[in-house]
């Protein structure tokens, strides 16, 4: 199963990107032997003022030359090395913030606001819902969180050719982010949360899907203070077992999948499911078609990809057996190119499928994927999503403690290894654009639908919000 329970402590606290030292982009390992040598030289000259002066002059000269003696090399994040000290290069990000939470969350989703789409001007504001995995069942809650004044990364280097340079006279206090939260008590741990307008659906470990009206928590957040509230769900949907798969249709219907293998669709005003299909093993994810309101896909522990139509309740319309070599954990349907579907699972493989190549439910063979990427092979992938602002881009979260960004439109202009390139860099697929690190056991990653390239992640050590600055500047 893709989402094991987590434990942690702490409060809701925003960590500024200046504090964040655990988020690294793809490439630079900083070796610290040179700094240690300087410290040793200063200690040896402690009793000799003239010798100390010469050491300080040498250090100043090294810094003026840009510390060219310090060795930098590409580092493979999949190796899991812990003996070296890694340093975040802020130039890799246009924005980078982290939010510590009292209890870790397996899932989050973004609540659309009224500020409109296509927002690119800093500072940013976002609202999200996330559900806890508390140490005691009675301590769990559905958190509605608003984070405001999310500023961009500032480069504290006057020699850097970057418009993010922080002037000494700038008022840094004006860029401090703020956090507001309204928490609703929740029965049991939250396995998954999915938002639709002002509603949130939560899968609980007690085997129920609950639908919550977030109007009151959002009103309290607008008051500018943290005020928790107690309320009842507007709908409670029963199941044979707990589950992780839940998705909203465009018209407000729900699709769910549970660990007993049941795929169900629901109308919120009815206590029983509208349709039910049965699979052999647990259902891990479901997604509605962006083009056809009656069509959805389910994936899970039987390693198959199945397409269902609510007009045909007897069984799957398309069934692709052995789509992966292990459990399929996550599914994403491209909303701009409706025949493209991405899947990822315990095998650590990302696959992209063209649904036009599939036959019917009785087809014996599964067509080859149009894209297959084994970068995370051996590290289960728990989440994948297409970029709503770029039909060829997607993001995923994996058990190697990384979140990776991909652009499938990129072609390899250098199929042979380039001269002077080490083995690691030669192994990097050209479609892999960015690696976000510094996370512990990331579980879900989401693009913000209204702020291009803004990504949100949830992991065992909290939430993070970032915008990558590809080629040094935001695109």
C-alpha cells in the first residue's frame, strides 16, 4: 500500500527560505574541507598576531576570488549518501518556503480562491486543506490553512547577474509570510483529501468518506485569526474498508476506491453508491475523464489500468493488465490532452499512456506506453500530477525523498555521452528538469491551479511551497 502512517511533533510554523537548508536542487555538493583548514590555521595562529593577520588576509583573498579552491561536483540524490554536508543553492528557486505542522499529513489539496488565475506577481497567497495522522485517533483534524505574503527568494550577492538580488536597503520585514489555520476535528486519521469548490472529501481510516462544507472555516480565516470550529459533515459515505482513492467529477459527483477493491461513484444526496465495480485487489487511485463526464480510470494493487463508464455498470470498458510490475499508486489524467494518462507505482517507474492505443476489456495484450522513465526505479512513487498550465509537464513524489519535475516535450539532442561529463550527469534523462530535495518521505505533490509553476508538497516533516527557477530565473 502506498501511504503508510507517519509520526511527528511540532506546531504550525512557517520556515522562511533563509532557514531552509534541506531543500537542494539537482546538482551541487559542497565539500567543507577548505573551511575546516581555515579554522585550523586560525587556531594555530591564535597567539601570534602577525601570523593571524596573514591567515585572515589569505582567507579574504580566497573569498575575493570566489573561493575557487572549493570543489563542486554533481551529486546523485538516489544514492542516499549522508556523510557529506549538502547546501541549498537559492538560485535554483524563485520561491521556497516550508511549513512545520503539529502532525504529519498524508494528503493535501488546494482550495481555489477568488483572486483569479495566471498569477505571477509576488507575493503569493494560497489556501489548502490537509488531514492529519495524529498519535491518538481523537486528536486528528482537517486543517484549512491560508498562507499569505509568500515572497520570492532573494539573492544576497551583488555580483550575481540575477534580478532577485537583495539590496542592503531593502525592507526584508515586509516579505515575512503569515499563516492562518482553522482546524475541524476529524474521526480518525485522514488517508486522502480532495477539494471541490468549497467542499472537501476525506477518506478516513474508519472506512468512511466524509464531505465537509468549508464555508465556515474559510470565513474564520478571513477574520484574520486562528479559530477552530466543530462541525458535522454534510455527507457520510460508507464502505467495506478504508481506502485512499477519491476524486471529484466536474458536476460534483464523487468516485472512491477502497482497500477491498471496490470502485464506487456517488451522488451526495443519496446514501448508497450510484455504481459499484469490483477489482481483485486494493484500489489506490481514481480519476475522472476531463472530456467525458461518465468515464473514469482506476488503478491499484492488481497492477492494471481500468477504464469505467457509469453507463455500463457491469464492468470495465478497457482493462490494461500488467501495466506495471508492482502496485500502481498514483494516476493523473492530462486535462489538456485527454488521451494521455500518467501512472506510477511501487516499481518506481513513471509511465505515460495513449488511450487511443488501447483495445476493449477483453484485449489480451497491453500496448506499450508512449513514455517510460525509470529514474526512481526501486523507490516507490506515491504521487503524480500533470501541470495544469503546461500539457507536456508533470511532477511526482518518490520514496527516495525527492520531488521531480519532468517535461516530456524535451528531446535528447546529445544521445551519446558528452565529452567531460561524468557518469551521473550522463544518466540524467533530458526530460528531467528539476529535483527538489530536503524532504522526509514525501507523499503528495500538487500544482497550484491558479499560480503557474507553484508546487505544494506534504511529507513526514511538514509542507513545502516552491517555484523552481529554471536557468536561474522563473520562466
